[in-house]
C-alpha cells in the first residue's frame, strides 16, 4: 500500500520543503543547545536534584517551600 501511494506521489516539493524545515530546525536546536552562553543554564539545571536535600526528608512532608 505504501508503495502505491509513493508511486503516485506527484508533489516532490512538499517532501523537499519538509526535509528543509527539519534540517533547519535540527541545526538551530543543536546550535542553541551547545552554544557557550547556555553552559551556566545547564550547570544550574544539573544541580537541581542536589540543591535542596532538606525537602526530601520525611519531617518536611506536607510543607511546600
């Protein structure tokens, strides 16, 4: 069934446009993730689970800070 649909596909520009949008978005997200100015943001995010050990103790159960 897939082969029959692709055999009759007469809009190659739609496929090319979708591929270009994907590549541009992928490149933009990759650049944004690895640029040097985001290093501090990722370091802070990686320390979130370690930041406040007192919140996990049973004595603070029910207390929302």
